[in-house]
C-alpha cells in the first residue's frame, strides 16, 4: 500500500474514533412523565442511542410501543427511572402509557436517526 493511501486511511480512522468518543460522551435524553403528561411529545435519538424515562408523577406509568418492543417497561413507580438502548434506525417509535392507553398526554414518538456513515467502511482492502 502506498504511503499517501495509508496516511489517508489512518486519518479517517482517527477522525472516526474521535467522532465515536464524542457520541459516547453525550447524555441520553430524558423523557419525564408527570401529572401533565410527557415532557416532549417527540424526541430524537441517535441510532443505537439511549433514552431515559423518569416517572415524575404521583402515580405509576408503564411505557409500551407497538413499533419498538425495546421501549417496553415494567410499571414505573413515582421517582423511578427506566433507560433503554434503541436498536438501529432510521425508524419512528410510537409510545404510550400502557396503564392509561387512551390518554394522549402520555404518548409520543421517538425518532431513531439513521446510523452515521463511517468513511473507513468505504475502504476495502
């Protein structure tokens, strides 16, 4: 392999590693369930990223998603947290409170973004 190509590949690997480290240091979004409903009706998460639900209400809530089974939680008691890692996107996950499925205040969507394209994957040797 010639020297210029090797330097380009190493540069791409280093840039990818830095980008991955930056993604890992980001804090997962937090969706709060309180007496008024969910804190955000729509949330966006990186592909393979995490999302935390926090029950800030006086009553229990249980997350259910017909689109993304990984969102399913057990009943969350007041003050309890539930963190989920979402599978790769792109996709949209609709969710609701299984204990009050007809209440629109406790439902929403999670947009899971398309995985980032890693330049190193484009090189084949």
